[in-house]
């Protein structure tokens, strides 16, 4: 299915990233929710506490985070060939 790059929906972009990362989409988390230790808190201290990230857990257990404002641009980067098929829920 070919989709116009300018018309990519947010849900379709999430499906593209799920497929590319071979992952399951777990929803969103804010920076405020991320730190679980002092070291984690230090790593996130330069980010706004209200910044939203989308969480993808890969089949091998690693987690990928994508900033809310980067979901569609990143999906467009991966979705450059019309022969790939993505499914949306």
C-alpha cells in the first residue's frame, strides 16, 4: 500500500515503527515517569518533565523510546519503499 508521505497518520506511523523495530507499542510516558533511580534522573534532567515519549518493547526485551514530535518523521524515514505492508489496529 502506497501512502502519500504528507498524509501519514499518527497511528500508521506507530505501525511502521512497530514493524521496523519488531516490537510491541506500549503507549506513552512522560519524562517525569522515566527515572527509577538517581542515575536515571540525572540522565533525564535536561529534558522537560512534560515531554512525551512513545515506548516500543522489542521481541528481545529492549525498549526503544521515540519523542512524540519525532514519530511521523522517523516513520517517514523508514517508510520509503511501497512494497512494505504495515497493519494498523
